[in-house]
C-alpha cells in the first residue's frame, strides 16, 4: 500500500505545483491526499483533515457527495462529451435554463467556458467586442479596483491589481484604469461599513466621469476581494456602481467566481445590493467542486449585439474544447438542485452565525487587527501592532505557523499571507466549526508569539 513518503517522492520527481516555490518542499512536506468524504480529507498514512478551504473554495456539499456522485455516474453512461459548436445536448440547455432562473433578473443568456479565468476573459472580450459591433471602438479601457484579483490568464491578470503579478508580467498586460478599493478594513475609527463604502465610491465616480467615453466595462468582485486577503465591503458600493454604469452606459462585470452560490449569505453577492450586472462570471462552486467549468451570464442586449448576418463578421470569437461538457453540466444541475431541496441559504445563515460565535474570541487577540465576515467567509488579520495597523513583514510568512499547527490537529488551513480565513464546505457541523476555531486560535497564538 502506498505511503505518504512514497507518493511525495514520486510527486516531487514529476509535478510542478501551483502558487508554490517548489524549493519550499525541501523542508515543508507536501500533503498527499488519498480520499475525501464530507468535510474530511484523508492522507495515505490514515491521517485526516477538515477541509476548511473547500479545496480552493470550490467544494460546497462535501467530498464524495452521494447525490452529485449519482448524477455524474448517470451522465457518464449517456454522454461524456460532444462539441458544442453546431451541437447541443440536454444538460447544457437545462443548466443554462436553470442559471437564467436563479441569477439576478435580466441575465438571460449563458456562455460556457472551462474555468474562472476563462470566464473573465470571455466577459472582457465580449464587452469590448459589443462596443466594436456598435461602432464605438474607442471603448477599450477597463476599470478595476485596487487589491482585486480576477484570475491568471493575461486578460484576467490585466484587470486584476495584485502587485506581484503586475511586477512580473506587466509588459504583457493591457493598461487598465484603477479605482481605490472600498475595503472596509481601511475605515476610520467609528465609521460604519456603509459610510466608508459610500465615501470610497467618490473616487470611482470621479474616474468614470472623466474617462467614461473610453471605458468598456467596470469589473469587481462583489462584497469580498478573496485572493486579496478576504477584504470586504458593504453592498451599497455595488448599488452606487450600478447606477453610475447606467448613467454613463458602461458595462458592469460581476466576478462572482469565488463569492457566488451562497458564500456571502445570499445565492449571489449581487443580490444583497439588489442589482443585475451586465455580465456575471460563475465557476468554482458551480459544479460543487467536482469538475472544472465556468459560465458567463449576460443580458439579452449583449447577445443581440452579436446577432447578425454571417458576412458582417460580428460573431463572438471564443471557444474551449470542453465547452458545455455534459458531465460538468449534470453535476452543476445537481448542485443547484441541492440548494432548492435542502434550503441551503437559510441553513447557511444559521451556520454563519455559529461561525461568528465560535471565532469571536479572535477579536480580542493582541495581534489580530480585525475579524470580518460575509456569510460563510470569515477572516482574521494578523498584525504586528493592531493599534497602529503595522503589519508583519510578508517575508516572515506567519501564516505557515497556522498551517503547520492545524495539520497536527486534523485541519487543513492555508492562510493568505498573514490573513487567516475560514471558508468551509456547507456541510460542516457545529462541532467541527468549534474544533476549527480552537485550532485557529492556537495556531495564531503560535504564529504571533515570536
């Protein structure tokens, strides 16, 4: 029987892992996973770990979910894949119908891709191409927020604002316009989330007033900038942004890849502002963590901007070999059915309250600057001096102390630098939440002790 050590040796001889300086694994062992069930992952030596990360924010209803397993097996016997150009199939049509029904009103058309970054590429290309088809080719700029992240293909990187990526790949990226984030961590003492988010909309309003004639779209992560340290803001910012985009005739792209499907307390984060974007990018939880897939929902107006005679060459130019894969569509349909059958959103609200209670003691930790939460996402900011907002030097990698402590206590926790976060599958129990809270507190104690 294979052991952890054996798989690690084989792995390091052939694989290059993502988001990893591979030399770290000379001293930081890989975690080989043999199987998963519910919230649990198990390694080859029989150790198990609560998947507090939902396996990179994708797993909603647990590993080896019986309902999703059955849907996948049934579809495998019928049709595994077929080209979607010129062909159609029941799962792709049914999923598009279901997404039209469940996303904000007015998002009536669906375009499939195969991952989150690809969905962003589709949205920004489609926005620009729409204006080109309308003889407004000067609209080629995109507006993004500071500290934003939208994926790692070149278009998605360009509309993001991660310093490391920009410093490394900047020469390859298109220029964009950047407005300051409404990140409420930066609010003044005594200032509410709503007050700060309203105040931080002013720079965006000024930018759009000055540049709107050349702007194709604004792209945002609604409510939570996940990869940017789980920084959060108030829904009023989205409402104000929708109004401004309407005023200037600019597209609004909502990147709900990480925050959609119940993560923030509503099925989609945009729902908390009661807005409909022109484009909504979906992935991650769309298939319950089973298969790579994404979808871009857009308005009928966008669709009609491309509906034309062939010889006019206005058709949208984008494709993926596995577009609308029947297996992925089927598990996505079953994922959405679970939301309906099990009243998941209401259940998540109760779980979010339990998470808030369990992790509340972190707010009194002398080296935690803030504990923040939107629904099933909670984060705690470790700081050298919370009173002055002095951060720990990033080179110290304090989060690794939390990670390594958690592995010894049956939990997989992978902080973002000095930001601990908790983003578990929705099937986590109250007892498991309490356990993870204790482990996190201990880990943060160790991470901040030196």
